[in-house]
């Protein structure tokens, strides 16, 4: 069923059959009132069609999953929300949407939420937030001391039709080196990336590289079609949609998973010290292998390449079991209905 855009009309139906979804990317004026509009046009002309980021992908995949299971929804229909303050507002994100109007609706907030609860310590006093969704389990544990049982882990689904093995494309490259190292780039180039590249060259293992934020989705799909496995480098992930897209394509991972504290420099160590975190929050032995640092990489690489040769891994099976679009959308819809029932009961 298609999404209901603002102003669309529905025949009378039970309240829980229509979800009120809200998602926007912030695009404020920078220098002059209204200058966001010409800047947006110029960006489009210079850079081409914008690539959806991780949080936008959460919204798009949720919508796709809801369509697949036949749950209708409205998108950014603020007028409807104002006229029906008893209906749940599903604010997928981002946080600035909490302040675009004086919400009276019970709010299901997330999964594109604050990086940490200290960013809005008075959240539940300021707005009628009933439940907060975060992308993964370690983030849920980090937020629980602040948000208690109102916080819940919910990952969005992966489009397993789009992200699927391409049997007609030859696997002519051993590994894809996926670089999502976000912080301390100079140090990480010296102590992680370059040692990994050197080891791959020394072992005669062919590889190609992609850097997060610098490729189109089509490029990524084409690279996954050609590569037998992927080395995934990221300090941590709350969900990790990109690596799960690789798994859905049948590409196992050799994942850098250093553990330890959440190292976001905006918070660590002066504001928040929390751990352990992980770069692969949704994972089991079917997905591949993990290593903690460059010293451990050599042994892990040998074991991983042997596993690839013996077809030991079944990464797509993991995604099909845990991260289908329909299943994740079905859970989201159930959460929204539960929030609505709770609000109705309080009213």
C-alpha cells in the first residue's frame, strides 16, 4: 500500500491502521533568510542527487517495509497531527522535529535520536514522549540509566531483494576494504589501515577500497558483487546498515571490533564514558570473523580466507532470519500500536 502524503484522505478506519510518520533532514538558513533553497539547488547541480545517509535510510526502509506488509501511513502531515492530538506521532527523526511545533500527541521517538540522553536531559518534561527507539542493544544499555524502560532497541530492515547475491557477476576480487574510520584518521592510517593493506599485498590477496560517504549505492552493490569477502573498519556501529547490506549480498565480513568505550570525541572522555561497544551489533558466526587490532589481523585473515574457501559462512541467512524489511516493519507497527493503547488507557 502506498504512503499517504500530507493532505491525503482515508476512508474511516481503526486508528492503529494508519501510522503518522515524521522525518526530515535539518536544512537551516545559513547566511540570509531563505538561503537554504538556492543552496539546496546549487548542491543538487554540483553534486548530483543526494546520497541517503544512515538515518535517512532508516526512514526509507521503514516505509518500504510498511508498504510490504500493507500498513498505511502518512508522512509529515503536521496538520493532521494538530487536529488529532490523541493519535501517536511517530517521529523517526531527527531530534529537531521535536521542536517544530508544540506537540500534544503521544510520541514514539526514534530510531534517529540523540547520540546520548545528556543532549536533552529534560526530554520527557518538554515533550509527551512515550517511547524511545534506538538502533541497537549496546545503545539501549547506554541510555537505560537515563530513560529507563522507555528505551527499546529496534533495528530497521534491509532490502534483501535489492541487496542480494549477483550470480551472473564473476567474483574476480578477493576482498573489499570498507573504510568507515571516523576519528583519529592520521593515527589509524598508521596503526590500522596501512598495516592491513600491507598484509593483504604481501599475502597476494586482491582487494579494492571504498570509503564511507564517498561512494554511490550502485558502486557499493557492484563492488559487493565482485568481492568474495569484506574487511569492515569502523570504531563502532549502533546498527550498521552498510555492513548488513554486505551480509545480505552473501558477502562475509572480517570486522574490526575493538570493543572498549564509546569513543565519540564530542562526548568521550570529558562528558560520557560508556562501554563496551561494538562495530557489529547484529552478528553471529554465520557472518564471518572479528579482530581487535592490526596485530590480531594476520591470524584472523588466514582463518577468514580459509573459511571463504570452504564456504563456512552464511551471512545472507543471518539477515533473512533477523533483518527482513517486513519483519522489522511489523515490529515497529506493533510498538506504535502499544504506545497508542497505553496513551488511550491513560486518557
